[in-house]
C-alpha cells in the first residue's frame, strides 16, 4: 500500500471513530467528493489540507502522515537518540540492542527516515561488535531497500561503511567496487567531505591489496580534492590516508610529516575520544617509521590509554592501544612488560574481530618466546595459525604468517616455521 493510500485509510478510520460523515468532515472548506477521493487514495492532499483535516478530526498531523501520535513520535526520537549516544560512547552492545528493539517496533513502519536511521545505526553497532558479516548484510539491505528514498549524504555514508567492512573482512575486490561505483566514473562527482571519506576507504583498499602505485596516485588526487573542499575534517581524512600510503611505500619521513599535519589540525577541533584515537594511530606510524624512538611512542600510548579510558572509547580501540604498547615494549626489549600488557586483553579479544584476535595471540607468542617460555609461545602461535587458516590471503595475512614463522624459528619449531613462511609467500602470490 502506497503512502497516500495509508494517509487516506487513517483519515477514514479516524473520521468514523469520531462519528463524522464525509460531508460533515468536508464542510465548509472542502467538498465531500474530494474527501472521498482522499480516503480512497486517488488524491494526495496538500500539506494545508492535511493540517485542516487533522484539526477537524482532533488528531495530530503526525498521526495522519506517519500513523503515529505525537507522543509516539517523541518516544521514537528519544529511543533513537539514546541508541546513537550509546554507540558514540562506545557502548556498542547496548547500542545494537536498542537499535534492534526499535526496528522490531511496528511504529517505525510508516517512518521511512527514522527506520533508515535505525537500520544504519544497527549496521554500525554490529560492525563495532565485530560481526562484519552481519554488518555487511545490513548495509547491503539498506542500500537495496532504501536507495530511492535515501539522501545522497546517507548513500555515501553507507558506501563508506560497506567498503570498510569488506576490507576488514578481507574481501578487497568488493571493498574497491563499492567505492569505485561512486567515485570511479568518467566524470568525478563534486567533492564533499563525505566523498573524501569514501575516497580514503578506496585508497585503504588499494593499499591493502598491494596496488601501491594506484594508491599513491589516488592519494595525491584526494589531497588536492580536500584542499578544494577546505574543511578541517576533509584535510585530516586526506592527510591521514596519504600518511598510511607513505608508510606502505617506505616513504617514512613523508608519512610522519603528513601525520603531524593531520594531528595538528584535528587537535584544534576534534572531540577528545577522536583525538585520542588519532594519537594512537600516530604512535603506530612512528613505531614503524622511527623505531629508534620506541620509548617516546610507548610514553605517548600510555597517555592515550588513559585518554581512551576516560572518554568511554569502544573496547576495540582500547585493545588496539594495548597492542601498540606491547609492540613498543618488545621493540625496547622489555618482554615481561609486554607480556603483562597483552595478558590484560587476551580474554577480551575473543568477542572481537579476527584481526584483533590474531594480533593479540601473535604478540603474546612473541613475548613468551623472548621470555624463553617456549611451550606457552607455541600455544599462542597455534591460536594464530587457527585464525589465519580462516583468513583470506591478503598482504596483512602474509605479514602475520611471516611474523609467526619468525617466532616459531626462535622457539625451535623448524617444520612449523617453514610452513608459516610458505603460507606467507602464498598470500602474496609467490
């Protein structure tokens, strides 16, 4: 049943509840035949006529349009705000529950925008909970069912999230395709903040699949586009994306310079949690680009750990911070401190993404190997291998297999080490 049919049905039902005939409802401003056409769905009333009918029927305009009372609409908006706040505060399980409850309420049936908001929020919360397959299904459903009534900004936001989820799952072909469907035409759309963000998702997918020349070229274009958009957020997004590509291509000084600029801009306008997350990523770049400054990076990440805790960051961000702290302590040859850090999150990662689980067990294995606790190191590397057996053959998987091989070599397990080296090569097509 189309929207005008539903409006007509609600007018007819309310009129009968009030005991009015069509002529009584129409008089004196309208004709009874016009009211009849509205009720049968053959005419679409103007906003002024709808307002007049709502007044005559002593009901809210919201009810005639959407099928919910003003009080119900207020409750729905309040529930959406609560779910959104929970997601922003890192309470991702609570947010997922709240959004699911909203979508299970029949009151959203006639509220296309609110339902779309709830579906998008549920997809983001599902992704944040580590359920990438669930998030992808929700985002594809949102695109399929709402494309006609979806605002351009939301369409781009959904594409950003979908490309990111595909990349995190290892499906790089789909990650690229989703973004190129919008950005890859013969005529580029007019750049906006949203399209810059989509561009960073595309650039990340290029880099992840090893298409570094294309990533570098597109990064230059993206940075130029961000300068045209000329907003702080656009500049931070483009600078950070180019910093990541610079790391991947070994241009470490450029990477640090780009990251410095991005952090300086974002520190002036960003929310505390966002600034803390960016500092965390900045420290990671510093660890790769300037390993001799591992102590400074460790101290920075210790401060970031406090900032994330105080800003109600999501669990995944806190775990990533511990991973980087562990890595810094290993680089400083402090295996006992590294072991203490990683042990604090090993039980937490089981409900997180496979990526976080793999990294945690690998770091634990490295720490145990350095402490000459070979049996424990071997168990952690078995967990790593089990996880990588399920992972797609990406460059990241190759890096993990290579690191695992080196640890296995250290604890004198040559057969498993050779197998891990071979799997690393297979992941990059060798």
